[in-house]
């Protein structure tokens, strides 16, 4: 893929990330517990991480963090960045240890749990130390939401990777 | 990274282990969560009223369309004139360190305990 196409492709993925996170904030939250979210935007971040490259995934996450920072304020932006960074780091870490012995589903779940833990750490530093109370709930939520986003990623893979295949032909 | 498979049967075991860890954590954390003794109401970060959780009461700050309530050792925002109602939707809180916040009115309802140590 040439440079122009790559930039366009990354812009498209970033747009997708942002649209998904806006879409998600429009959905009624189905639990009373703050922080239990689907994490639809993680689908795109994971796709980027698995099939395009690590530095692109980081770039995407930072860009998304900046977008949240501008639209929803500093606290939300920092939370988004901390969650996203820890999520990517954990996935990279697990993948480099287990290589092809770890399944995408487990990677997705680990990423979702890491995302939640990253946010809890940020919340407890910035707002109140009491946030750890939610840790067990957010681990279980990470398992459920990570499975859902993992399955969605598998389903959407042909569509998302179409431009990549097209370019390599 | 294309070599990975999407799902292996032993993933179920791993998921089981993760959920077990969460359950163990839940019961491990529980004893450390203390019930609060007092509810503090803060305006612009300053305590304007302290309510005892052992006594049922209701309170409305002067000049504001906001009502607080203490009932059965729990405190909550009963009503507020803010547009988003996040404070009211937080519901009852009773654990030390828990907060309900109304940003439009710059009000915070916070549960405080006997000692001021942060829990966990």
C-alpha cells in the first residue's frame, strides 16, 4: 500500500473508532455500575494491533484519547488513554510470550480486562482510592465484553481487512 | 499475527480461572469496605452540611432546588434541577468514600467514616 492510501486507511480506522465510541455512549447503559461498557472501539484498535502494526495501534489509541479529551474533558481523556495503553501493552506482552499458542478470544478478553484495570488505576489516582471496590465486577465485565468484541472482530474481519487485501493483490 | 486461532477449548478453563480470581477478589475486598458513619454535602469542594447516617433526615441547601435524604443508614440525592440527573440516578450510597456528584450544581454528596484513612 502506498503512503497516501495508508494515511487514508488509518484515517478511516480512526474515524471508525471515534464513531463507535460515540455510538456506544448513545446506547442506554444496561448496568448501574460505572465502567461496565462494551468497548466497541476496541474492535478497531485490536484489528490495527493484530493486522497492521503495533505503532499504528498506539497512534490510534492516542488519537482517540485526544478526541475524548477535546469532547468530554480532561478526566475522560486521561481515563481513555490509560485504559487503552494498558490494554495494548498487555495484549502485546501476552502475544510475545505465548506467540501462536494464545487464541484471539483470550487476547481480546485480556485486553478488555486490562482496559478496565487501567481505568480503575487512573480513577483511584485522580478521583478516589475507593475505586478498587469495582475491580472484581470489572474483571467479570471484561470477560463478557472482551468475548463480545472478540467475536465481533472475527465477524468484521473480512470487511475491515478488505483494503489490505486489495492493496496486496 | 495471522497464525493464531480464534478459539481453543482450553480457553474455557482460562476464562473459568479468571472468573474464579474475580470471585476470590470480591470476597477478599469485602471486609475492607467499611460502612460510613456520616454523609457530607460539599458545595464547590467545601463541606456545607454533615448528616448523621444513623438518623433519617432530609436537607436542601439554601437557594437550591436540590434535596438530599438520609434513610436507613444510606444517603442520596432525592431530586435536583440539573438537566442530566446523574446525581439522582446514582441512587443510595452508604460505603465510606462513595460519592454522588452533581456537576451542574457543583454539589458532592460524600460518605465519610470515623477515621479518614482511604479504604484500599
